[in-house]
C-alpha cells in the first residue's frame, strides 16, 4: 500500500464502528477507528505501532469496502493560508488521542470504552465519557495512569 495514500471510512466502515455489524477483528477495527480521512496510511500505521502488518490490514479493509481512498494530502510547499480546524476536526482529534491513550494503557481491554468515546457527538459527550474512563482507570490501574489518560486528551 502506498504510505502516502489517505483513506476514509465508507458508510459500511462507519456502520461497523457504530454497530459492529460485520464483526471485524479487534486489530483491524482499531485501524478502522484511527482512519480519519486526513492522515496518510503511514501516519495511521504509526499511531497503531503495536499492530503487526498494517499494510495487509489496510488492504483488507479496502477490499472489503470498509474504507476507500480519500483526498491526497497537499504537496509540500503548496499549502494555502493556515486555517483553523473546525470544531468537528478538533473533536475527532481528541477522540483519536483518547482511544490511542486507552489502547496504550489497557491494550485490547480498552475496546468497550473506546467505542463509547468514538460515539461522542459533542465535546460535552466526549468529556463525560472521558471522565468515566478516567474513573475506571483510577480504579483499575491507579491515579498515575488515570491522569496520564486525562492529560493526553488536550480538550
């Protein structure tokens, strides 16, 4: 797979994240969650460094119709004026940071919490779910890990 290819979720991919209709395995599902339509395949693979053979998983997600090629990133030196990210982009970025942090701290056990965070539609929803995750982490892993998670959100 071209490392500079930008992938985006299809309707089928979004349905899998929301409802688990197609029962994608945990590693491919985590990659699917990380695909945001802006990051290149190389950038997504770097976020999921613990996943073996991400190129094969990207290919399977593509072939099975969970993702499709998105817009290619701007070539260096061709970017226009700097623009502020819309609120939706900031929310998506915060959700990705939360999911990545939870994966780091909890491994595969983070999936149920990560799904709730992914479903957050507003900043307030995200904060509420993140607070629940923080309390769960405090109970199971201790205050240091809970605060590491909370600080990673940058909301």
